[in-house]
């Protein structure tokens, strides 16, 4: 990671790492994760957690898109010389 990068990019990266880890881990780890989730009254199991990680990451990415588009539009207006 580059220390000069904005820290708001860190959360999608962490979510992606966790999503990949839990999606490709062993059945033993899935059982431990299921036990942990049940202890917190979450009955969806490891698949639920993997889906929620992916959904949250996508929501964050999509939330950034309009801001990027707006910034690009504003930049285009400023550089046109109108």
C-alpha cells in the first residue's frame, strides 16, 4: 500500500480481502466461522457473511461512482473554456 493514497480506499480493499479469504478457506474454518456467527445470533452461515462482504464492497464502489462522474463533468466544464 502507498501511504500517500487516501485512506477511504482502504475499506473496499479490506472487504475484498476478507471476501476472498472466506470464499476460499477450508471447511474447518467455515465451521469455526459458523460457530462465531451463531454466537452472535446470525444464522446465515459463512455464505451469508461472504455475500454481505461483497454487497458492502459493491455499495461502497457504487456510492463513489456518482461523485467521480460529477467531478469529471465539472473538470470537463472548466477545461472547455466556456
